[in-house]
């Protein structure tokens, strides 16, 4: 009788054991989804969505790179605009003082202001971002403006005062689109430097300039006016590029968001559904354990009791 009982129960036990193992595997997969938030542990497990997701991730990485480059270029352009604004402000103050001196014949404090303005001019042209000169073109390791003082500029011609080249920095901010965002010290300051050379040629400016010195001051005003036209034209171009880069960066960020949503739709698990499935699978597995335990203890003696 016991032999009949064993023949009848062993196949059933094997069937239940396989069912329990299958339930355990499914429960482990669901627990992994709950822990990672992903539908599958790798791309191969996504099935027919694998190629679509790989393509979406490639596009996502590209858009994120464009957005990052655009943000970096935008920061650089903001620094450039700040430095140009500083030069413009300083030169306006100097021009106002020169006009007053020409009108009144008195120049108290003009020498000190001219020297201060020159240093602000020099500092702005030799400014850097992370150790790279902003206005040096491709010669990023060489300060683009050479003269160290107003007095020294008298002996340095305009052509020798600037050490930059004419290469403008550029960056790719969209697919197939590069934008030139750099400018050079000579493009900004060549005309204004002529005014400093004129002032340096006067020598120390006295409180009561001579007629020749007053004439030189008037000449410097004209040179500042001409130089400011070039400076403002460059600043306007920088502003246009800022707006362009901002627009391209926003578009790249928007496209990246679309790609992120597509990737998430195919890869991310529905956590509410996962939690519900986990509860069901745990209940099913527990029931399987109970049935298997009862079947393991099944015998004719127990049946007859």
C-alpha cells in the first residue's frame, strides 16, 4: 500500500516543485523591478523594444551633449559681454572727463583717471575663463594685450600691442550647426588703444594743459568715439549670438526631454503595478509551499484518519 502511495505522490511532488521554482524566479524578477525601477535588467530582455531604445538613448546622449555645449558657450558669452560692458563704461567716463577738460581748460585728476581706465581696459582684454584667455583667438596661452601701462603704450604701435590671432572659437550647439562665439582683443580695442597712445604721447597731463595738449585731448575724444563704434558693434554681435545659443540650447533640452520620456516608457516599470504583482506572487508562492507541504505528508494512514 505504501508503494502505491509513493508512485502516486512523487510525480505530483515533482510537478509542484517545478511550479514553485518557476514562481520563485518570477518573484525574484519582480523584486528586482521593484529595487531598480526597470522592466528588465538589460537591453536584450526588452525584446522588440531593444533597437528602439538603443536609438532613443543615442539621440538622448547627442541632445544632452548639445545642451551642455550650449550652456558652456552661453556662460562664455556672458563673461565676454560683461568684460565688454566694463570697457564701455570705463571709456565713457574717460571721454566725459576729456570733454570737460577741453571745454574748461582744466584737467585736475585726468592723468589718474586715464591711467585707471587703461588698467581696466588691459584687465578686461586679458581676462580669462578657467585659465584660457577670452580674447586671444586660438593663442589661449598668451595674453592678447601687451602694454603694461599707459606710459608704455606710447612706444608700442597698435599692430604690436595685440598678440592675439584672428581665429574665432566655435562650438557645435545643434546637429550639423556650429556657431562662432569668440572675439579678439584687437577687434575690440584697436581703435580705443589709439586714444591711449595719444594720451600717453602728451606725457603727464597737468592741471592746466597747454593749447597743444588740449588739442591732443580733443583728438583722443574723436579716437574714443571711433573705437566705441567698433566696440558696440562687437557687443551687439555677442548679444545676437547669446540669444541664438540660448534658443538652440532650449531646443536641445526639449528634445532631450522627449527622448527621456520615450526611454522611460520602454524601460521604466510601473511601480504600482509591480507592487501589486509582487503581492500576488508572494501569495501564490506561499500557497504553493502549503500544498507541497501537505502533499509531502500525504499517506493512506493520514487519509483514513
